[in-house]
C-alpha cells in the first residue's frame, strides 16, 4: 500500500449469472426442506421455506455486493461492513418461527417447523455468500433428520417410553366419571388431561392417558368395559 494515500476498499462485483445461480439454488434447497413439511401438512410448507431461503440469500447478496458505487475509506471514517444487513436475518427469522409454534392445551406443536425455518434461513445465507458445499450438506442433513432419523428415533424411544393415547369413553347423560377414572388407574394408566362433552342422552369423556411400562392399552379398554355405566370406549394413539 503506497504511503500518504488513504486506504480505500474495492468491493467485489457479482455478475447477473452468478446472482441467478445463487438465488435459484437457494430456492431449490429451501424448497426441498419445505416439500417434506408440505407432505406432513405442517403450517409452513414448500412456499414458505422457499421464500425464506430466497429472501435470506438476497439479503446476503445485497449486504456483500450491492455497494460497488460507494467509496469507503478508513481515513474518511466510512467503513464497509458486509455483515450488517445479513446479521438481521437471524433476528427477523425469529418472528416467523414464533408464528409457526402453536400451543394446544398441554401440548406444543410447530417447534420442528420453526427450527426448519431457522436453518433454511442459514442455508439461504450460505448460498447467497457462495458457500454452496455447506448449503448442500446442511440441506441433506436436515432432510435426513426430518425423515429417516425421525423414524429411527421413534422406534428406539418407543421401547423405553410409556404408551400414550387419547381415550374416548361414552357414559349415560349425567353419569359420574369417577368409575371411569378408577378403572383407568386400576389398569396401570394415568390421566394427563380430561374433557367432558354432552351429546344428547350420552356423556362423552375424552382423556389423554399414559400407560405404564408393562401394561397395554388393551388392558385399559378391558377394565373400562367392566366399569359401571360405561357404554363404550375407544383408544386413539
């Protein structure tokens, strides 16, 4: 660097062809993850994940390459920081992730979809920055974790965790549910949640039940059929 001259940063330029490659690749990688969410009928599907990935890629491209007409120098105090715009993607994606999380009673849904939106934004940023290998590897790992790994984890954990499901019991209108609860507990199960619904001359009791290890849902149904005033019982995993 010649002495006596202020240092100036020369920004890299990006051709339209390279921009096209990065944006299209971001759409393809984000869409691949979104397609898996679409198949499972989740709140955020193909289009949402594709848009998040493309948006993150474009923000990254703008942040790093869109200021070629500006002059930056340490002497004048104008310093170029290509991470300022891209860094806000991490903050902004949190709003979409929060919108995908839904609480239903005691259960929470949408955490996996929120996580996929977060990682899709990271994939879009990597594609926009030109780190194609990292973006492709991450996409493959995410798809593996959402599909094959999910099946393996479920089968492994199924051997150790207690069986859970929803139990619907029909009683005469105005009948007490005490005998139902006693029958469920005597069969080695515990009630997680309880709801009542009146339907004409019947009273329906909906329960979220957890069966202890060594017991089965069939044993719970059998105990209910012998309980007083029970007209019918159905088990839904």
